[in-house]
């Protein structure tokens, strides 16, 4: 384990936590880094470039460790905090190296931090391991700014899209607010075949589950949540996701067998005066762990032959749509050709029961059109 990158947890977090709490159940970095063999989740704090570099992660831990452990058979480790580097570039390199090492253990790295640049290091870890990545970004703005500058909250997604070698297969962007995003940027996102869903499309929140399920990596920005629920924001906003929706999205991420990394970012600790935002992140992490513990080895862990197949004949001899339903989780997938034709390669794309109902009514679901237009 890359001990050169990590600091142990402070003494205040290593106290004797009550029986059955997460603080009593998680393997913690005290004098030695926990062995990741057999671990499914690894928590890691990302430092800020300031006098109290670990305040974000440690404040979340104070809330998280006091929550009660669920009926889970899942192993969680807390690797402590990354050592502060000389600058942001050092932090990016440390995040990349550590994320790559944790991923090679088959463990999910969960990074907690303040700024918006360091998730690029997690993406670079996938690139380093030569893995193709589908990413889900949850934010109230779309970060497609000028990528010639250092990565930050305005250009993170642009940095990921332009990093070579290209490994970003697909992007789902959830919860943007239309009045915060220029139309020209939305037009650019459409030309690039990014899957963009404004916050109104996430109502009810269950609609977002297939979009989250398709991701290898999820980046959750604190700014996606309304300020009354998440006050630790750079630009507080009265609108956004509710705390309940935030927790639901994290549970969907955890429950996805495809998800391999989670980044929680944009937490301004100086504005969390009463610890409310730390409590929200802690409760969101509780639901993420609950999701991981509830995994049933669905696709892509199983072959599609293990699922219930539904074929819908389209009107006017326009062909057929093939759906698959998991008998273990009741989740749905649709088979989509990359290039409609006799010898087209097919792929299973997460969808919903609503998409199946749409097909039964003789209409091709929007998810099918989106994937075909971009090419699987």
C-alpha cells in the first residue's frame, strides 16, 4: 500500500466508538495502513491547500463514525488522509497513484475533499490502468470551460474529455440547473453526445437510477444540493437536490455492480458552521455502503442469458426491441445496436420499467435513440 502518500487518522477519531457504530466496525489507519485484501470500500481524505488541510474529510468522519452499522456483510477501510503536497499538481499525482493502487485490489476508492480539480486524478488512474470509463457527474453546472487552464470547478469535465489517451467512453451529467448553464454549452454537450439531464428530469429521483448505474466513476459536487441542506458551498443556491435525493443517488451508485470509484467534492468547510453538511455527507456515505452491501452481482457480472428476456415488436414492421430484467434486483436493460443493421454489435444499456412500457406502446424509448446516435 502506498504509505508514502498517507497520514494516519488523528487521535480524536481513533477513540473507542460505541458498539455497532461505523467507528467501531471500520478498519482504520492508525499506526499502519489497513490491508486492502478482501476490502470492498476504502475511504480517503483529500487535503485542501490551506492551514487545516484535512478538515473536510475529518468533519465528515466525525459524523460518519457515530452512525450505526447496518445489516451488512461488507468490509470498509479508512486509509486516512493524503499528505498535503507542495501544490495542486502534487495532490493530483497522489490521488492518481493511490486510486490506481486501490483499484487494483478490487476495492472501491471513496475520496472526500474540497476543491474540484482532484477528481481528474481518479480518472487518470483509470487511464493509467488502461480501463475504459463511463462517468456520471452530478453538479448544478456543467464544467466544460477552457481546458487550457489548470483543472477546477469550471473545466473538470473538459479536462477529462481531452486527456490523452482517450478512455472516456460515455458521460452522464445529472442535476444541472438551466439558468446556470449557457445554451451554447448545452448545444456543445449535445454535439459531443453527452447525456445531460437537468434537475427537473430527476423527479421522481428513481428515474435517475439507470443513469447512475451505467457509470464506472461517479463525481458528486456539493453544489448539486440546495444550500438549505448543504450550506458548505462556494456559491450557495436555494435550489438543488434535497438531502433525501442526494442519499438516494449515492445508494444507486453503491448498488451498481459497475461502479468502481466515488468522488465527493466541493465542500467548503468554513461555511459548515453547525456541521449540517458533514452530517449530510456522512448519511450519504451510509447509503452508499448500504448499496454496496446490497449488490447482487448483476450485469456486467452475469451473462445476459441469466436474465428474463422480453421482446417487443414495433408497429409497421419496424423491427423489435429486446429488454432484459434481472430476477435478483428487478432492474432493466435494453439491447442497443451500435450501428443498426444485420451484423451490428449489441450492448446492454441500463434502462427502466418505464422504457419498457414506452416500447409496449409502440414508441422507441429515448435511451435507445441516445445510445444509437452516439454509437455504443
